[in-house]
């Protein structure tokens, strides 16, 4: 058996993908953003050029799992898209160390993720199911990852989801929550947004692409403040949470269950 290497994450994610050019031409009407086949085809390029720190977050998930996950425990990746979290854990942990269930609402994402896992880490017990994380029947788990997923749910649904995940976690389990955030201070937030647009320009996006993507995400991706995230985690029952990573207006938190 050829060992699965951590550097296979980027290779696996980029196989058969295309450059993100969805918003590169003027559109008479910009439709609301959705994770359809067009997005799936260019998703690795899109997320690489659009989400500051995404690779660093993925790289640490295996480290976090190695430190906090009970041997043989179950892991959820909610809003798993193409399976990057599963690949990150498989690159760090043996097949006996964990089982993982990826959940995504997009049939195109689910199909592509299943193919990737079958090709890249067939000896790991990883499954991908199509489902709505708001209504999913969760099993007991040692680690749950929400990588840029909660932000796409209606704000009124978020508390209930986090409460369900708290109940699903085993004692000693951890929840990793990565999100685009908004700063409470208007001046600080404006600076973060401007620098984020600079980040996208530096990665080759045009003014038209930035503008049309922003329009497409309006009322689809609704960010919270870091304070709101920590308060929600506390309301759900987590005794402790902390922000372990932030790059501009993107952050990752970890919450611990006693």
C-alpha cells in the first residue's frame, strides 16, 4: 500500500478542476450563489484564491485531531464540499485512528468527494452523505468540523445547529468552526473588507469578478462577529471556546466539551 501523504490534499482537490471564471463576464442579472456543478468544477481554485488561510486551517486539523481525538472515534465534516477535511485527517492519521462522515447538501459536491476518497484514501473509513445539517440525525462523535458552513445557514437556524452538535459530541470532544466574520467596529470592518478585496485582486480576480461575486453572496452568506460566535457556543453548553486562527475577516474557533 502506498502511504497517503499530506501533500496529496492539494493534488486531489485540484485534479480535473478549472480556473474560477464564473463572474468574469458582465451579467445582466447576478443570481444568488449556489454550490452547483459550475462551482464544483472550479471549487479548488475558487477557495484557494478567495479564502485567506484556508490551507493553513486544513493543515492544522490533522494536528488538532491527533491531539484531541480519542483513538477510533468518529468525526463529522459538515458542509464537506470536496472532502478536504477528510483528506487532511487521512494524511495525518492511520485508518484505525478515526472514522469520518462528510455531509453536504450539494449532490455534485457529494459525488465528487466520494470519488476523491475512493481514489486517494481507500483504506480509511470515510463516507459522504447528502443531507441538511439542520435536520441530520447525529451519532456520538469525538470531533466535528464546520468549515465555512454555518455562515450559509439562516441566522435563525444557527443556535439550534450548534446545540445539536454539542449534544452529539462525546465528553472531551471538540468542535472546530471556521467562518467569514464581520467586525463590530465599522472602521475596523471596512479596513478588513478592503484588504480582503486586495487579497482577491492579488490572486487575479478583476473588479468585475469581485463586485459580481459580492452581489451573488448578498443574503446568502451572512457573517457573524467573533463575539456572536463565542456567545452562541457558550449558550449551547460549551464551557470554553477560543479563536485559534484569524487571517483578515476569516477565522477559525475551537470549542471544548468537558
